[in-house]
């Protein structure tokens, strides 16, 4: 298991190796999609009571660091 922070983990045996929050079966992408759709952190925390506000912040920080990569593509909606 690779830990990218204390909250974001990558484990090939969980969610096919996608980044997850503290090895729970909820991906960083899922949280980012909720936020992009207009969900508030409060609503997300209510839907997933095992999560903490710091988990949501870690997802945003993870995405920001991912943008540092020169290997990303833009997908037009």
C-alpha cells in the first residue's frame, strides 16, 4: 500500500488501485465529483459519516498536486 498522505492511500487491492480515503472504499474522484456537482462538504459528511472534513480537504489537495504533472489531458464536456 502506498500512502500519498496520511489520508489518501493507494492500494491495488482496494478500488483497483485508485486513490481512496484512508483505505475506505470511497475514491478521491467520487468526492471531487460530488464537490464539482455542487454538493457541500457538510452534505458529503452527512452521507458518509465515517469521513472527516480533513478527508475532503485532502482530496482537494491531492487533485491540486495531480495538476503539477505534465502528463494530463483535457477532456471537453
